């Protein structure tokens, strides 16, 4: 009987199962059935007031106090049996204060960020292999603003632009490739894995953000027909960054506003509410805790991230 239940879940390409992928897992290898549309809303809140260098937390010399709210609207559509596309559009609000020498710097930037368009194709279907393997590719479009409406660098750095991590976009295309794996352990437990590589050419102002490799592993279980519990590991590696024309080595060493470079990992416990017993509507909350890090230079990290997710399947 149990095998019959699992087979029925597999036949629905993971969408009829009451247990959902982890909140940060990118869905593992999941795709939508043909002609199905899903809308998702994800909100991330984080504060950065701690500085790190290598594997150590170091004094916050500039008294950086930064807050970011990022809301991402995601639309996903099943083009065919084994292929879907998704579009993600973020809205960002970044506030930060810092003391750079005798100069107090304040940043308050908000607006639409860079849009992501990706496709995912299943190469090993769950129904035939007992697990699902998919590959995907996409591009990040430079839809976010990089104009002069944003705060400038401090007075001692004349004729330079705001460090780009505080702006809404990079002003350049980025290219992405992913691999995902999903497996239903039983009818109420699942594992999802996703890894994504991002190639970043130089951005506006000759700024090099460095390339990125991210990896997410999640385990989720349905403890009732309406409640999922889960735990995730979320990690990434970014190659070294270069501020290019935005600054110089002396200024760079003093600025706490930097794009991430190095390795970092978070552990994310989470809970998901499925009010109707099926994932037509689901609401999730998670908290990501900093687990390990090895950063390439003096830079900020958030110790916690608070994540909220709302999904609706049309």
C-alpha cells in the first residue's frame, strides 16, 4: 500500500505531495507540470553590523550598521512535461550608516533589482528512476538601477560612485547554470539538492563582483497534513572581487561596503503551513544561522537571515 501512495506522489511530479522543498532549496530538481502556473513571494530580512576577516570576527572599525529587506516575486510556468521556466524580480531596500574617519556616511537606497530568467529540464524523471535529476540555465538581466540617484562615496573619495553592493543592480548581464536532485524518501519525507554557478563579467564602473558557486541541501518532512518541518544547509563560494574604477586600494581597505568574497555556510531550520493539505497554498518561515565562514578580506556578514515564503499554484 505504501508503494502505491509513493507512486501516486511521484506521478504528480512532486506537486501533489504535501511535503514541500526547503525554503531556500530552489526546489531541488522539481519542475511544474505542463500548463501549470505558480506564483511565489519570498521576503528576506537581514542586518549587518559584524565584520569578519578570514575565519575570525574582527572589530567593526567603522561602526557599520546595515539593514536589508529583499522581496522577490517569482512566476513559474510548466512549458512541457519535463521543462519549465521561471522569472524572479526582486525589490530591495538597503539602509546603512558607517563612520569613515571624521565622515559619517548614510545610505538609504530602494528600488527594483536585476531580473532573473531561467529554464529547467528534467533529464532523469522520478517516475522511472526513483529520484529526479534536472539541469537548468538562465540569465540575470540588468534591470536594477545604477544611476547617480544613489549616495556617493564619502567626501575624501571624490569623483567615485557608491560601492555597488548598495545599489539595486550591477548594470551588466550575468549567466547561470544549475543542477538539481530531488528524492522522496517516503510519502512524507524528501531531500532536495541544488547547486548553481554564476558567471559575472565586469559590471558598471569596471566593477568585478567575482563568480559564484552556491549549494543548498534540504530535508523536509510532513509532521501533519498541514505542517512541514525542515532543516537546510545553504552555502556559497565567491571568487575575489575588484572595485575597479569605483575606488582605490587605500579606500577599499577602509570601506565596509563590499561584495561578498570567500566561503560561507548557513543552517536554516524552518516550518511550512499547508492549510488545505495540498501545496496549492503554502506559507513558510525560516531562520538562517551563520555556521561557518572564511572570507577573502575585511567585510561584513549577517549572523542571521529571516525568510518568509508564500506560494500559490494556479
